[in-house]
């Protein structure tokens, strides 16, 4: 059995460094690279693309709200057309950067608050994925399984892969527990590894209350800015491999 392991990277900005991208790129199989709106800048994007390319790691566009101060984790009330154009703009930027390095993007995944809002709001998810498909129809969309994101990609007949999180807790409706709530972020590497291995073996999301939500799972995400991110990635990979699961790009 194979599974993709992805992480959100390229989130530094200028001289400000966030996360340990190089260490994570030695563990993961796909990278979701910030496109300059919630994090990242042209130099960081280029550096991260080069590092991923050299390691054979997938290069994903990771568009979010234009919100550097809030790291894209604030829910912004913007016109749908503006959100669509911001998504197109960000994907266009990283496609150009990848092309300049002699490579291409492998997937698109929404970031932060925009992703969470699309998990709950079908019409927003549909609009966002229509924007993705208008500029990058050739690559898969990473969609959070059993949410409005999955409903939207299925109804649009998009090329998509199903994603769960290694370092976040779930509500019983398959959405993520809000970061302001206790236990929302799973920072214990051993707990994260065991939890992911169990979810993959059961083909199910396991929620904070212990409920199982059966689903297909193609890729597992961890956040590059999570405390202990590198150790979490190592434990997740080790736990999966001990269960007979190989980490490889989808």
C-alpha cells in the first residue's frame, strides 16, 4: 500500500524564517508551497521549488487569503470574484517560478482559513475550485475528505486526491477543530504517528470524540509551522512504514 505525505512549506518571508523546510523535504513526498499571499516571497518560492525538485518531491501551489499579518488564518469576507482572482494570481506565480526552474507544479491545495471556509461552504468551495481549474486543470486538487470540498470537486468532475491531517483534530462532521480550542493541534509526534497509522489502516477519519468516518485517503498533511514538525513527520513516516505502507507521491 502507498500513501502520499505532504507538508506546507515555503512560509518564510525575507529574513524571517519559519519552519525547517530542508529537513521536512527529506521526509515528505509532496510540498505545498506558499504563493506570496499568506506567506512566502519570490526568493523563498524559488528556493523551495529548487529544494523540492532536487529531492523529487512534488511541487504544489498553496494559495490562501492575501493576509501576511494573519498568516492566512483569519476568515476574510471578500467578494467571490476577488477570491477567485487571488487564487488564479497565486497559481500563476508559482507556475511561472516552477517553469523557470525547469519543472512544473503537481497539485493545488487551498491554505488556512480559506480552506476551512470551503470545508463548510459548498458554493465557496465550488467557486474556488472553478478558479483553480481555469488555470491549472491539468493537476490534481487536494481536497479535505468528507467535507464540502469533496462535494465540490466531485460535482465539478475535477482531478482530485483526498487528504487528511496528521497534526489536527477533527470534529464529528469531518471539519477541523478550531485552533482556538484545546487539543486542536496535535504536537506529540508519537501520538500523531500512531493516530495516522490507525486512520490509514481503518480507511477512516477518527474524530476527537472517537467517531470513525469511513473515507478514501490519498495523502496525509502536516503543517511545517507546527511545533515539532520534523519529529512529527519522522514519527508519521515510521509508523506508516511499520504498518507496511510506503510513502510515495500520489
